[in-house]
């Protein structure tokens, strides 16, 4: 038997660097110990590994990188592997098994730490990156609010893999959510299903839709006596609008003017207040307005129907805009600081201030007589409900034959409602009713300030 060659550390190093006249990419260093080299495509150099190899029986085990062990350490490791082989062991298989065990242990640990709240945070971030709320800035806020107030207090620390209909039912009974706020409970179910579907796709749970109302969950919810609630935005009776405007004009501040403008244009306050879409601050800006033509060209990004919309302005609305203070370098129409648009809270506070004044004078509050809160009290009006509901009711009322004066489609277009009377109207019938809409907005604004119907001088 020929004598086993033993290479020096220098010879091994030269081979690892591509020096010398060595042939091939596998070099025998000592008994059963080899060094293997492969070309690194990026650097052009070599990646080298320590290899244990025998011919009879054939056994090949790449056990370490060249950089991780010295030559002496590699020889000792080769001797250790030889002894393990004599004992009938397979160190290569044992290492693979240990790696798998560590991987499963890590996954098990992560699984035991994968709570609903952690997955919910990942879901929110995923939805933001996917621009889910690019045209609905309040959607993200509502999702976070429902999670914080109704869902996480119940499900937060529970493992996502264990969420079932029973957990969803607990959310419904927490603080009598389903009994008092059925509409909010429905939104919570949607969020829970969305998060569990996200987790199911990631392989973290088998139950992608635990909040679907069927079977046991449907039966349990049917046993809860639900308090009737309205999903409409609280609004003022249109007959009280002139009196409301008379008091609103006395309230100082840009928020009061914003509320006035929202009602005059029957628009959504979301079109003029501060909102963030795709990381960009949005709101009503001066470049959207043509005061000479008396039109507000509302961009699609702040229109619910996601299409550009021309809102015709009355002379009253134009006068209001012309009297607003302007800040140099500020594009926003309704701004208190010259830096960004006002918030929805500012408009809500205006209504609260008006009610506080009335309360001190022992006058009836500005409330919706048809909508009660959970305590049986009439709910305070909102800008959204008042601006849109009042306009539509006034335009279609039979008082003074108003309903005969304005085409119903023109009324719907003014409040940016889609026209879908049948399967074909949405595709082929696209009237603009520009003349009627201009007359409508002028007549509505006149009524707001004077209380006079179109047929009254």
C-alpha cells in the first residue's frame, strides 16, 4: 500500500488560492481529509471546504468551510469522523438531523409567540405597503380603531393558530358590541377574517375565515337581542338649515367656514380636510378652484367614486372662498396654520361649540331627532349627514313642488352618487345635467342663507 501523502499548511493555502500546479478541484491533504474548491462567480476567487472522504465503502462529507478551521483542527475532525464511522454512526446524517431539529424548535418557538396582535401588526403593514387604503384614508384609521377598542382586548394575546368562531363570539359579547353596535361588529368580523386569511397564506393557521356567520357562530349571535341602531350619519332637518346658518355665520374660525362650505356644496368633508394618501397630504387646494367659472374641479384621489368630479359653486360659495385668509406659499383652502388642511376634528368641534352656546341659552340642540345613541339620547348632527342628507331632502321635497324643479339624476350627481337604475344605465347613460346642477346649487345656497324656496321671491 503506498504511503499516505500529508500536505503542509502552506501547500493547502496555495491550493485554496489557486496557486501551484495542482490539478482538479479536490486535493487530498491527509488520510481521508480533502480540501475542495469551487469558483466564486462574483469575486472570481475560490470558495473552499474541508471534506471527509473514503472509497470503500464510499462516504463523502463536506463538514466545514476552509476559513472556519485550521489544518490541524481539520485533521483532528477527520480522525473524529473516522471513529464515529467505526462505531457505525453517520455524522453527516446526525448533523442534518440536528439542523432540522433546531429549525423545528425555532419554528415551534415562533409559533408559540405568534399571537393575534403580532400578526395583526404584520397585516396592517402589509396592507399599507399594498396601498389598500390609497383612496380611503379613514379606512386604515377605522381598522386600527376597531382593532384597539374591540378586537385586541379579546384576541390580542391568543395564538393565531387557535382562533376559532368561539373567539370571534367573545369579541361580539365584549362590552355588548354586537348588541349595541351591530354594524361595528360586522366590520370587526371582516378585519378578523382578513388577518386570519393573511396568516393562512403564510402557513400560520388552517382557519382562514373564523368570523364567517354560519353554523355555531350564526346560532349564538341569533340569541343576542340587538338594539336597533341607525347606520345613517346624524343630520339636521333641512327646515332648520336657515336658522343653523344664521348661528354658524357668527362662529369665528376657518373650521366654521369649512362647515359652511361643505353644506353649501353638499360635499363630503373628507374632500376638504386633511387626509394622507400614498404618503401624500391631500385636501382642498386653491389650484382645484376656478372662481371665475364658479367650479371646483375635485380630483379623483379625494372622490369616493375615484373619478374626477366638477362641483359647481353658487355665488354664495364663491363669496365665502374669496373672503378666506390666504397664506403665502400655502396651497390649502381651509387651513388654520398655513401649513396643512384642517382636520375633521376641527369641524366636529365647531358643531360642539354651537351646541354648547345653545345649551347655555336653554335652546334645543343641533341634533338628529330620528337617531338615538345607546343611552337613548338624540345624537348630535354631523357635517357629512347634514350637508348631504339636508340637500337631497330639500331638493326632492314636495314642499313648494321642489321635486318638480330639478331632475332627480342631477340631484344624485351633485352628491356624487352613481346612477344605476338598471343593468345598462351605468354603462350607457352618462348625463351631466350641467345647467340643472348649477341652478340646483344656487337655489340650495340661497335657501341656506335666506330660507326661501326657488319659487319664492
